[in-house]
């Protein structure tokens, strides 16, 4: 005789089975997360924008920078690129994980942003860069620093 080798069928769910919805719960069982501080989000967005700008400028000026004489341009360009990558990376990570309460993450972003602002201001000493990095660093980096420092003190 042939045996039935098919999978055994699963019993249907009970007729009263349904998904629990938030409206079905009493108010004391509903957990709502606190809102994300707007200063943190604004600081992260400004950090990403400043980091992106600081990456775009050396790439756009690559022909002028490679012809420049002296090691100062290479050191400043390298510092600008490293701080821009760190600032944009940490700013983006912090933006997408804004509910994360790890203090070291906030301090790392503040340090990277401060280093990026300092590198951008130092780049103004090179004629090839001029104010292409210093002006956005003062316009976007300093307010982002203030917002992130204020947010770090609150949490």
C-alpha cells in the first residue's frame, strides 16, 4: 500500500485569532518613544553637509593642488579629506541612529566636527583653497557644533 509522504497539513488558526492593534491596548500599556531633539538632527545634517562640501572641494581643485609647490598643501589637503570623511561618516551614522544614547558617539562627532572646522580655517592660509572651506565651516560648522554641544549637555 502507498504511504502518504506529503507534509501534514497544519490546523487552521482559531476563529478568534487576530492581530493585536494599538487601539486594543489600554493607555498604560502603550509605549511611545520620546521625540528626537531637533538640535541633534540639525547638527547631524549640517555635519554631513559640511563633510560633503569639504570632500568635494579638494576633488574639484585636484588639478590646481597637484601643481602647488611645498608640502603644506599636501598636509592641509590630507587633513581636510580625513576630517571630512570622519565628520560626514559620524554625522550620517548619528543622524540615522538619533535615538542612540551612547555619549561617546556624540563626543566623537563633536570632536570630528571641531577638527573639520579647524582644518577648514587652516586651509584659508593656502591660496589654492582660499575661503572655499573656511566660509562654510564658519557658516555651517560652528552652528552644528553649538547644537551638538547643547544636545550632549542635556543628555
